[in-house]
């Protein structure tokens, strides 16, 4: 299975418009444009998914929806609490067990948890969060479930995905 890990796009800061609640922060206009362009890069690379799961926080859901729309993903998007910013790595991996028959999944989340998940998949240890800039995408090939031991196939920052879209 190829497990793709995507950090959400640029989101609004905490403020009155989101009642100072992190879960209500939405993508900014710039964030929407950049995620849409990055998704075009995925389309150009012919990357598709059997499953798209996102954190329940609005900015991650918006990111997942933009990718799904761009790639014409026909299935329902699923929401995993385990992909929230403080989501437990073992919880996300347990959820992933239900989809081990899939070949290509996209998990959309936040730092530091998405970086910890990547660290576990690649190194077997979730205690160090790998750096993920907003809109960055990692692809890890996992041949075992569990323990999900994997190999990092590639990583693309949002900027590179956007450049690929322009080719």
C-alpha cells in the first residue's frame, strides 16, 4: 500500500472570525489557491487514491475536499479523529487496518501528528515529528500491516507540486 501523508494548506490565524477555536480555522484565499494548484500537480502526475481520510478540523477537511474534487475522487471522504493535531499515531494505524486492502490512500492532517505518523512508518518510532510544511506530501510504501514498516518513496513540497501543475 502507498500511504500518502498531506499536511493541510495555509489557514487563517486564531481570531474572532473563528471564535478563537483552532478546529474552526479555515483555509485562507491563498491557501485554497495553493492547495488547488498542488492538487493539479497530483493530477498531472496521475496519482490517485482508493481512500481519502482527513482530520475533523475544517482546514484539513477543506484540503481533502479540494484534492478530491480536482482528482474527481468518486468515493466519500472519511473523517478520522486520529488525524487531528494531537491524534495518536497508533490510533491512525489501527484505523488504517480497516483499509489494508487498498493500494493508495491519502491521509490529511496536521503537525506534529502527521510528522510523527511519517516517522513511525519510515523509522518505526513516532517520537520525532518529521518536518512537514503546509501542503507538503509524503509517499510511503508499506508492505506490512501491521507493523506498517515502510519505505519513503518520495516527498514533494507544495511549491514543487504547483510547479509540476504548470508543466
